[in-house]
C-alpha cells in the first residue's frame, strides 16, 4: 500500500518563537519544531541515539542538542554533528499559512 503524505496542523506560529523548541504528537508521529533565526524546521522529536525528547534540548546555530548525551543534529538534513548519535533524524517539510504551522507527514 502506498501511503500518501499529508499536511497536518502543528500549532500556531506564536507557539514557536525564535530560539524555541516545540514538540507535538500526531497519530504515531512525534515531531519537533524548531525556530532557528526565524525559520521553522521540523524533525523527529526523539533522539536516534537514546530516546530523549529533543524538545527539552538546546537550540543553537549548529542545530538541536540532545539533553542526554549532547549530540547535535543539523535541522536542515537531520544529520548528527557529533557522537554518540550516528543515525540522522527524519526531517519534514514545513509551510506556514495564516500564522499556523503545517508539517508534511
């Protein structure tokens, strides 16, 4: 069965202010939104190394830093920038319409 992608409403734009992280669940997906310098990125919410919730991590110019073992993930491609994480996060397309953030899943 081919699963078609769909756009889901994540939250309003003012819930993810610049420099903030926001995690949400939709069906079986757990997604992280990050506002890095005014641009919204969406990745998996859970660290690929140790099941940590990345919304409790730290956002920097390099990406999102896991709160447990401090691996940093690039928000554009999901790739880990340092060990111990080795597996990239899945990334998602984002669109903003009428001050609402939508994520393609």
